C-alpha cells in the first residue's frame, strides 16, 4: 500500500440508468478494444498507464502532461511494450481539453493534482466519454455537485478510482458482511494514517525526502499537495478508508450519510519536521501550517450506524488505514489482523487470526483474477480498480464505483473543514442522489466481473 512499492514498479445511459444495479453484459454489444487517454502521466499516472499496457484489450491513444519529462517516460513505457506512440498533449495547462475532444477515445484516466480533477473530469464527461478520476475526486462541495449535475445532464459516467475498495482483506470482509457474519453492523472505523512528511517535503530532485522544499521548489506531490496542509484544516484525504466501509454500509444504496462532526489536534508535526531537518532559520520553518496533525470525523448514517474517520499524516507512525468493522455478532480489526465472532470463535473474548477467514471468504473477484493482479501496484489492487473502469466501458454500464460515490465520499473533506471552523459543529451531508438512495441497489463487487 505504500507509495514506494508502486513507484519501483511503475516509473513508473440516461441519468437514471446508473442508479440501477449492473445490467447483464448480454444486454449489450460489448466492444473488444477500449481506447484510453491519460491526463497526468507523473508517478501515479504512470502506474495506471503500466496497468493499461499489460492489457491486449486496451489501446493507449493519447497522453497529456505539462512536464515534458513525464511525457518522455510515458512514451518509453508505451514503446517498451511494443505499442505505437500515443499522441502527446503538452501545450500548456488546458491542452487536456484537446485530448478530451478526440473522437477515438472511450475513456480518460485523470491522475493530476486534486484541484484539477473536477475541471478535467467535467470536460471529459461533456465530450461523452467515461472519466476515471484519482482520489480524492473533489476538493469543494460545489465540485461534488458539479460532477453529479454534469453526469445527470450528459449521461457520461465518472468513476472515482478508489483502489482500496479492492484490497483483498477488505473485499473478504465485505463478503463476510454480506453473508451476515458480523450480524447487523453498528460501528465502523477507517482513515488514512500514513506518515507523509517525506511526501510533502523533498529536495526538489526526488519524490521522497532529502530536504524540506515544497511548492515551486519541490518535486512531484510536494509541488502541490503540501499547500493544502497550509491552507486547510480538515480531513484532506478521506476516501481510502471511507470508500470500503461505505460499500459495507450500502451508502447511496439503501443507506445514506446524514451528518458529521470533526475535530482537529494542534498542527505541530510539519513545523517540527522542518526545524529538525534544517533549523529554525530556514524560510520554511516560518510557514504556518493550518491542518491539524490528527483530524477525526464522526459520521452518523441514516440507518443509525456511526463511522469514525481518522486523518493522520503529519506525525511519525507506521502505515495503517485503521479499519474496524463491528456488528451485533462480532468484530474485525485491521491493525492486529484479528477477528472475533461470537459463537464461532473458539474462545470467548479472545481474538483469532484473521488469515483463515480471509482465505475462506476470499471475494470471487480475487479468486478469479489474483494471478493477473500479482505484479500490480499496491498489493495487486491497482489492477482491479483499472480493470473495473475498463470493463465498465466495454460493457457500456455504470462503473461499480460511480459519480454519486465520488461526490459523497470526497465531500467529507470540505464538510470536515466546515465543522472544525464552526467549533466541531454538526454539519449536514448533502444527498447527492436526491432521494434515489432509498430504492437504489448495491452495484459494487456483486460477482467476479467488477
């Protein structure tokens, strides 16, 4: 799940139709080749590109990036796979609009800084193509509504590329939830707990660490991501944890987020990191960081369940998404890789190793495609998220993680900011489905197709 793991491998309808469950492929004339464009072929974009190039049913038509070196690397990746060069768009920040207008593209993968996700996705959707958007999909509440409104106007689908929904242990747990192994769910926990200090700062030459530069002097994510920690106090990155548990709770499909309240600890970690590296006199030691080191958000769901999300990226700590799934019959926890099921576990009040349960309840998607995912980034899950996007295009159906998911999951970020700014006040979470969640049925990972 750590960035270095995939970097080393990757240098790499109508508006109503998507509200229905996946329709049978037999109802469509499935195309055999999917033609993709890529907007953003930096480190993360190269990872998606690599996954696409392994597939014989994908043609990479065009790529876009303002960094000539990124274009060069992407073209080499394409050539190394024996494919013809992609048409390159690199003439300024808005050249992506020309890529989106191409008639020979079915879908576009967007892996750019967060603030560009929605403008790029909207252009792709307006041109009648599938948009695959990296996380988080939106930054502001307005952007979440913009995605939904554009989809409902154009009928062009948008998938948030939330790869953790496809993590093997998470999908096994989802399988157990759906089989009633945990009883009725009551509370879940999740988050993004990842020491990003060497992502937010570097020496301007390498992606991870080596200095305390960011912005114009930084490289890769440090060029843009760090500024969010200066300007914003809230959960800046909620979807890695929230997406998987939202699927378990059937959010947007029989259940809905109701309201949230958020609280932030002091913002000390980034300042201390800079001081320890270069001293108090460095200009960056005088930067005022706004984002609290640990931000916790509690969501109340319409059906009564509670969700606790933790954002923790500015302090030293091991990586964890902090999953906990708890119901009337038992509990699973990620951090100790353990499970307890009342009446099933051999000893009362004693944890069991989760591994035998993961093997027993392995999701059909993993059983069918584990071998293909073996060399993919993030422990194989990058294979599944891009596969879902491509297969949805081929079958001409809504993606299993759709525009309403993109809007709702990402909206937690600005809403958490609003709650913190108002003294941790409860903030209502909009219903992006406009009431359709009451009759919508689950569409994610129902079988071994998506």
